[in-house]
């Protein structure tokens, strides 16, 4: 089968990536994509390689990345709307003068050309809340199966989710949520790609306790939790930014900067302990990439208890789970003071991830599901 994976990219990651590679935006499309893929930026970045290992063809695009998308359009002679278009407003109530408006029509213009170019068997859309379903309906003649991919973030109103033939989700409650709206849905979890270990090697574990994550509005419970821990313990924090934090937030004292892709994995590889805090919208299910990234990199994962955690890892043997702030702080102190126990659990967690939670296995599961719906 041929897959076209339509995803988005965080604005902070986009800025960081091109700042880290000066002049990259002027390079050919394939080179820009190669830099992103080799840097391991984003979960679906691992899909094409693992699908290829299963005998399928796959292309991943980031629809809101103007650099790569417009490079693709230029190289194929696809004309797109300019970034800014003039409007009119009255100057001093009398004379009309230009007022420029941001124009995002290029996103769907280029995406339409890409869908028609690749004509995929499966149009896989993780960017479900970025691509209008009215647009997707016009693309139906150019694909056999339209598949959404979603995590645990709230979905906006005004979308016709029945546009999709199937929605794959990482968050168990969303299976019933979509099915209740007449949309077939199945569970496919996040994973880990062992190739990351080959790239990062075995760095010295010189970071006693790390936290890597975001502090957006949806993460208010996480922000309060990490702030409280930083008041008690020395925790090194990496995040896209800390602009939303209050000026006296203790996280600011612990902030180490951004960590994306290979740098993120390298930081986890340097961590003795790494902390995981799900955002408030996912109780009571364990459901984020850090579960697999942290264990895959061999750090001891201390994560908030969720009712399905035991289906993924054995608490106390492969990961450590806490029920409260006080218990979390106590566990961090204990395992810092008992390295043999810490390392034994970390090794067991890594072995579990490499055995049961790889992206190769996830792609096998996904392909099996899709093949059923293709019939």
C-alpha cells in the first residue's frame, strides 16, 4: 500500500529546527525532509521507515511548515497564494488604504497538489484539527481510504468527523467517542524506535532527575505539579518555552532550554530518573509518548498512576507510579539514594518497551487494521 501521512509541526519546533540549521529553508525539499527525519522530530516521523520495512511506501508531510511545503510546490511548478493579501480599510474614515491579512490558503493548495500527485491508497491524517473536513471530502477521489489519527487532546466543533472512513486513536475513551458518532475507530498506541539508541549511543547518566514537556493552557495541572516538585527537589526541566509561566515560577530556575528530536532522546539517555505528568484531559488513562521514549532510552520512568498503566508496564518492576505529589517526591528521593534498584527497574522497563512497544509493532498493528477496512 501507499501511505501519505498528513501531520502538523509545533511552531516552536519549526523555529528551533531552522534556527539550528541556518540556510536550510533555501535547500531542496528532499534535503529539508531528510534533516527533519534524521533528527527524529515527531512520532509520525518514524512511520515511513517502519512501514517500508513491512513492504509499504509512505511519505510524511508537515502541512503547516512553509519551508518544506513551498519547496515542494516550487520544484513541481505548483502556484500558491501569497502569504499576505491586501484588504482595504478607511484611513481617518475617508481614504481607503491597504491593510495586510495573513493568508493560509497555501496550506490546502499545496496539500491538494500533493494528494493528487501521490494518489495514496491511505491518506493518514494526524492533523485532524488542522485540515478542514470539507476540503478532505473533495480529495476522496484521489485515495482509497481516509484515516484519521488522534491522541487525547480535545477536538473542535464544526468538523464532520464522518468524513473519515476510520479513526485510529491512542486514547481509549476516544474509540467510543468516535463510534458514538458513527465513525469506525480502533486503538493504536504510541511507540519507540530502537534506531534512536544506535544514534545516541550510551551517554553518561549525568542528569539525576529530568522533566521534558510542555506548559500550555491544557497542562495547568502539570504546571502546578512540576512547580511544587521544583520547590522541594532539584529537577532539570526542558520545555518548548516558559513564557506562560508566572514570573516567580520555580520552574524558571530549573529551566534548561528546549529539547527536540535527537536532543530530547539524548537528554532522556542522560537521565537517571525522568518524570512523567499527563495533562488534565486524560484521566484515568496512561497515554503519551514519554512513556515509551523514557523507558526506551533506559531511564527510570516515574509516572502518574493510571488505571491502564498495568496493561503497558508492570508498576514497581518496569516503571514506578505515584498517586500524589508527596508520593512522587518520596519516590524520587528513594530511587536517587538506591541506584541498584533504580537501574534494575530502568533495565526492565527498557526491555519491555523493546519487546512490546516498538513502532515496527505499531505499524504492523495499524496495517492489519487498515487492511480489514480496505475490504
